[in-house]
């Protein structure tokens, strides 16, 4: 054996040792036979399948999770035929029926004629990364939900109201349907806080919010805290008469709660004032101006002695 042959043999042994000591799993597929020329022994400790059981690409395909298989196989075959290096994430089935998230990084080897000759690559175990990503998605959804929820009362907040109003306004304008908004305010709430304290005041806001949440029952109806002691209902597809009935229901629900309010000039129990507005929006109308109109009616209800409802003329 010549010195150069010895050197080549040593180099091959070194490369093989390096490949088989890494956590990534090296592999090679002959393109013309679609058979594995090599796969690292690490595959057995990861998936349970012995290296000898990886004979053809069919073995690889059948060990991909059924929900991922068609997508991954079609993508990898198309990219390989095009001679394009690529990556694919998928769930690989283990011998005991479980699965492991794999990232397959593939390099396309061409011959002197520029034709695809082989595929070589590495499989990486990305299960922990996928688990972290899934946890982040759940956390993001939770944070998103919290960002649309009032921290004190648990009902929708002003941000949610703004988003839903914009959406329902566009829907009503597009379909030539009525949209109603009810704004309501707890009467003499400052005096309530002065009399009972802010802790009881917060408890009162929670109770009012919980009570009024049942005033509108359809899936698209929204009840939200507008700010302070002011709440708002968005009622899609609701005409003036129906909106007035829901406003009266709000008053009635609060009355039935019989929440004491010793410092109220209106009543010895807690009451609310309400403004109601209905519109079939056109392109000339503005949602902010409409909300301001409803808010003015709420202000008029306060001026008229509170514990009442002011509707459109």
C-alpha cells in the first residue's frame, strides 16, 4: 500500500469518526438507485431503527408521520429533481410508535455533466426547539387574549371595542344593515368610591360588568369596558327598537342586583344612565363621529337626572 493510499484511508477513517460522533445524523442516497449508500449509526439511538433497515427512500418515506408525509416527500422530490439544496421539517416515526421532530438538510451532488448524482445531508433532532415554538405560540395567544381583556372586570377592553366596531362597521356598510351602540355609565360612581372605598368600588365594577355581560346574547354582540365606570355594547344587525329594548334590559338587570348606593342623589341603590344610537353606515359616515353622538346621548341622560335612557330622535 502506498503512502498516499494510507493517507486516504486514514482521512476516511477520521471523517467517518467525526461524522458518527456528532449529534447530527449524516446520510447519503444514490439518486439513480434511490438507495441509501450510508446513514449514521446515531439514527438507531434517536428513532430505534437500525442503520441496516434504511435501505431505500421508501424506508425514509414510510417513517414520516402520515400527516407530514405527502407534503415532505413531494417537496423533497421536486427540489432534488431541480437540483436545489433544501431543508424540510417533519415528524419522523420511531420504532415504538412515537415521533421525533426532524430537520433534514439536503445537499444535491451533481456529476461532471451537471446531472443529479446523489443526495447527502444531515438529520437534526429539533424536538426541543419545536416544543419551545409551540409553547411560544400558546403564550402569544394568551398574551393576545389578555391584550383584548380588561384587567379588572375580565370583559373586553377598549382596544377590543375599537377593533370590533371597525369590523362591524365595515360589515354593516357593505350589507346595508343597521348597527347599534349602547353606552352606559354608573351614576355617581365617584360618590360610591368616596362612601365605600376603592376596593368596594372595584368590586362594584366587576359586579356590574358580570351582570351586563348577559344583556346581549348573540355571538357577534360585544360588551366591553369603555373606560372608568363607562361600558359599551356593540350590537350588529340591531335596529333602533331592539337596541332600546336591550338598553332597558341593562337598566333592569342593574336594578335587580340591588347594589346599595347610600350617597346617590337618584336612588338608594346603584343605577345607570344610557345613550343609544343606531345607524346604517354609508361611505360618508364616520364610526368615531357615530360613537361621539352616542356618547353625547349618554351625557344628556346624565343631564336629565340620570337613571334613564336617551335614544335618537
